[in-house]
């Protein structure tokens, strides 16, 4: 049964809502471009965050472990009308999560806490694509049209371990219309389209590439993927992105996002699209990028092992080893070895901070001049390790994201393919340029850079994890330095992000299939659970930060605003204050001034919003503030008075049972009081998720 707030709890909730209302008055300027640091509560900038982090470390030594309230409530469901769908006007905040570490006495002076942000007003998807979030806004007729007759099918998970759910109750059904004619399905599921995308039509080229990609396994180890294609089962649903078989198995067939010719970046007229077989002529920008040098110590050089060994033998850097040994001596023994931020990360933070600081100090003498040769001997260039730039995949707030491609020798072809996207003997990497924004202080930029990289690098390597890396965390492979900035080398996800997928689905009128959305949700929750298990909360979960491999493997990306709530030296969970993320996905408690909140629970709220966005094809609300958003206010009102929300009640699924379980989970996610919100762990244990068939096989069957 869904949980809502009981009568006796109302006063407390009312107070909170009032507070959130009054805070909303002051939040107006919070996310303006270049808006100054908030003085009280709310987001702070990285420098303030650093101060807070030191305080926190002192506090942490004596404080008791904070535990989550696990109270769950039950409530009845009634029907109610829904308000108007909002047009999107979202925002995003950024923060740095680390500060440089100068000494290691006592509890390490590790400042891995993202408590902060200064806001910038920004369209949620204000990028080169001209893509607008409004494109996701649509009406509600589609939901009504989806209410159709159903026929039985086993759409459940093979895992029958959800105790109380006996097999006799598994009357899973699938929409009759969906089985009959996928095109009709598309029409019937069509979502009203608003706005348009200036992203050029990707289809002509990507369609031909798509078949190549579809035939190969996604980048995650094949053993972790469920196998569908060998089964001889009738295809019952076939949309542009999803194929469902009669036996309940499914496959994702995501398209490949086209690259833009590098030269177009410079204003040259070039042919749009790209060929994976051809390399473009290097130009000045390309040379700058390709000669970028890694900032990672050579001991971190885990790929291209053969080459690494040669360098280690020929060019051993004793100083690095000495520094490591010295730093290791001063670091106390971890109490929480599973934390993503442990001894190795601490050493790396120090090294990177030093290197980034040195680079900033010497910005007048870029690395390509005299010192470049010396540095190049100690490390490797981007071109040597990851290949040449072949095009641009997108634009972020901090710079362009390019794709580089490296041919590998036949002897290397057996190499671990989890590293990045691989086609034949070519490996593709995404290279994200990072430059300080406008007048962003160098120190703050360095902090943000280190934070994002260390968190992403540690999580994606899974070094501190018994089960190894998660297939749902984007691999962050390297941090390199160019003439005028830095670049992160990332696993390349050729199918782009969930935002683009939803936009395309909305545009083509197909929407996503319920089993498709459930599979993505399960992957998302598993990825987030992995992060939480290792002491990191993402804090900016949204479709734009979820990338895909063509086979439908979802990758959580962008750790720039992530929060380290527990390091290897802490047993307690650290809460944070201040709104972080994008308004539609931010949990309501983040807006309450000076209120500490559990970052894991805000991630859970965001997952719920993402899920609803996938199902509905539009946002739930613009912002969860009563006085700012009538749709959110309507949600709160309906839950209070009718104990249900019309939007959730009207959602349809292929299975009536799964629909019921899902609804229950949604009510438990959208608890505005965080103490009553369901955790990611519990969500993954729910009958809904247990019955969700997923493209990734998670070792822990409870997931
Ligand atoms: N590893 C990757 N593989 C494929 N596409 C990527 C990858 N990383 C980013 N992109 C694409 O590049 C575009 C810009 O990404 P980026 O992360 O810089 O944007 P952003 O979300 O604005 O980030 P930030 O919040 O750090 O500014 C997005 O459209 C994204 O889908």
C-alpha cells in the first residue's frame, strides 16, 4: 500500500512546507548565472565547502553515527484530477567536492564533501543541440489512450524469491495492442510534442551504423548481460528502441548519436556526420588536444599495460614512489574499506591538487613548450594512449565533448572491453574539455576538477569494491592537461543520453515501452546503490546525466556535484545542506534553509522523477515548491486530501500486478518528508523491481 502522511504528522509537515515556502522566496536569485555564494543555508561555493569540510572532519571524530529513519506508512488510494503540465524552466548548480590536502595527521584532512553550490540559471539542456527541455513537456491524453485491454504474458523476473508474492498471483499481462502492431502502439502511445530540436537529423548515417553496433555486445562484460538473441521466441513488440519477445525477454536497440565534424566547431563548413573509418585532418585545436599529457601518476596506468611496463622500466620516477611511501605513512587505517574515497584516492587527490596548482601557477608557460618533452617522457599523450580526435559529440557547461579513436593491434584485441566502446580493432573514447568558466577562480576550478575526477575515477574502477566496478557507472579513465585547460577521458557511450532518447521518442511519437523504462530504472537504481554503498551520493541525477551504450546499458555520468557522505575513515553518514542539482529533480527538503538532509534520499527522489519522466514523456513538475509550482502544489494537495495522485493512478503497465507494485513504490519515493521516503535498497527489494527483467545480470539476486 502506498504511504502518505498521517493526520497526526501533518503539523510537522505543514511547518516544513511553510519553511520551504518561505525559503522559496529567497531562492529566487540562487541559481542565477554567476550568482554569488549563499550566505546562510543553501548552497555554498567550493571554498566555503572546504571550510565546512574541515569543520566536518573535526565534528566527525566525535559525533555519533546518524541513522536514517526507516518509518514507513501505509495509506489508501483515491482518484483526483491532475493540474496542468508545466513548461520546463530548470536549473543546475555546480560544486566542487574536494579541497587540496596538505597534511595527513589524525583523521586525514580530506575534504571530500560536496556541500555546496553556487547557482547558475541555465536551461536544463542548453547546449549546442539547441535542445530544450520544453520538448519533453506534453499533455495527458496519451496516458488515457494507454488504458487498454490486456492479455497474459510472463513479464516477470526469473527470480521468484519475492516471498509473499506467490506465483499464482503473477497474472502478468501485456497490452494486447502492443503485441499486435508496434506502429499502432507508437501512435497510441504518442505524446504531444512541444518545441523542436535543432539537433541535426541523425538518422541517415546512424541507421547504417546502428546495425553494426547492435550486433556486438555492449561494453560491459558479456557475462553480466542476459542473453536474448539466441532464444527463438516470437517478437511481440518492436519499437525504434526496444524489442520484446513473447517469452518476456527484451532487447534494446538504441541508435547511435552522430558526431559533428571537428572543423564545424571552428566555423568551417564541413559535411555533417562522420565516418567511423575515417580520421579527420588534425588542426590546431586537435593538436592541442592530442598532445595533452596525463596528470595521473604512472602507477595508475592500468591500461596499455605493455607500454606502461616499458615506460616503468626505462623511465622510473623515484620521486613518485618516495612521495607515495611518505604519504602512505601518514594516512590512518581506514575503518570503512569499501568507501570509494580511501587511501589511494587520498594520495591521488594530493598529487592532482599539487599538479593542478602547479599548472595554474605556471599558466604563462604552457606544457607544450620546454617542459613538455620532460613531462611527456614521464607520462603519455592523449594521442598515444587514446588516439586521434574524430569529431564532437556534444557541448557541456564547461566545454566541448569530443570523441577520439584508437586503432589497436590484433594482439591487443582481446583486451578488456569494459574500458570503453569498441568496434573491431578500434576503441572510442569521449574526451571532455574542462576550462574555468568566465571568472571562475582557479582554485575553485581545480577543486571542482579534482572532485569530479577522483569520484568518477574511483567509482568506475571499483578498486575499493568487493564486487568490482558497476556496469552502470561511466568509466572515467584519465585526467589530462592541455595548453589551456584539462580534459577528462571517459568511456564513450555512442547512444547518447536519456534526455536525447526521450526527446526522440517524444518526437517520433513512440514513447518508451513500460518494460523498457523498468529495465532502465533497475539499472539506474543499481548504479545509484553502488554509489551509495561506496559513500557517494550523486546529487544531480537527471536524464542528461544518464548515458547509454547501444545495447541499452545505462551509465551514470557527471560527478561534478556528487557528495562524499562517507570516506574510508568514517563510519557515520554525513548529511549536507543546500539545494544541488536541477530543479525538477531536486527533492523538496533541499530547499529548506539550514536543513541537513541525507544525500542518498535526495538521489532516490531524483530517480523517481526520472522514472516518471520516462513514463510520461514530460516532467512531473518544474520545481517541488508549493508556492512556485501549481502542479507540485496539486500533488501535495491530492495526497493530503485523497491519499493518491491522479498521475500515478493513471499510469498503465503491461502487467496489472506490476502496475500495482510500481504505484506503491512511487508513493513511497515521493514522500516529501525524507524520513518516510523509501531507500534505494528497499526499492530494489520491492516486488516491482524484483519482477523487472533487466539487461544486466546483477550478481546479488536481490538487486
Ligand atoms: N562519455 C560520453 N559518451 C557520449 N556522449 C557523452 C559523453 N559525455 C558527455 N557526452 C555528451 O556530451 C554532451 C555534453 O556533455 P557534458 O557532460 O559536458 O554536459 P553537461 O551535462 O552540461 O556537463 P556538465 O554538467 O559537467 O557541464 C551531452 O550531450 C552528453 O550526452
